[in-house]
């Protein structure tokens, strides 16, 4: 994973939090990169983006921002706030499912729970957007995209579980199987069964 930005002049708690983000294991389909952090949301911030590549296509994108206000002058409870964003293209039959929002939200809550990413004050939205082409773009296929935006306050400066939860959410949105589950369809293709 690349370095997460210059934090030499930040308070020790924020430096430890940034270092804990590096502890997460990143799947080979996922590429994580530094991006400029927002300047006005908190005195200290770090941001990264990630994309999921399958068959040379980006199938999901995400951003994770960690905000730190040691003085507690912001509207969130506690010194840290994690902000997550995930966007993924959907297949038409999945896009029409009325429970899609609840399912996508459960990807986040399950990921936070199973990675022991203790937190409070979780909030967010799930949006599906359909794009249709007209006139000169009429021949383009209709696409549907899922967007999940969330934020929460971690209960400690160890953010490794929060990073892992974000990566798991991104993988779920991209349709990747869990890491500990074998994809038997690939095995069958290789063995000729």
C-alpha cells in the first residue's frame, strides 16, 4: 500500500491512526491510492481512493476519508470521523430489487461488525441512479449505479478494522466473493468439469 501522506506535524494520535490504516490486507483486485484530503472539514485529514478491477474493467470505486479534530470543535462526537463512499455498476436484474438499499447497507454494517471496527453515530445513504442515453447517445445501453455514502465515529485510534471494513464493502459492491470462499466456477473452467 502506498504511503498515506505527510503527517509528520500531526498529533501522535492521528499519526498512529494513519499508521493503523496501513495494516489492512488489500485484495489483488483492489488498487488503493492516496488522494488529496479535504482541507476545511477538520484540522487533520487523510484520504484515499480505491478501485476494483475485474477483467481489465473498473467495476467499483470508493473513497475513504479520516478526519481528526483533537479539540472537538466539529459537529461529530469524538475526535475522529470516518467518511466512506462506494460506487458500483449494477446488473439490471439486481438494480430493480426493492431491497437493494437495505442489502447494500447491510454490507457496511456486517463489514464493520466482523472486522471489530467499533464505532458509534453511524449514518448514511444508499442511492441507485439509472442512466439512459438519448439522441446521439441513444445506442448506449442503460446503466444503473449504486452509491453508498456513510460516516461514523470510531471508538479508538486503531483504524485497521475500519479500513478492512471499507475494503470489504467495496468488494461486496463489486460482486467479489469473500476472501475465504473459493469461486468454484473458476475451478470448473480450469479443470474442464
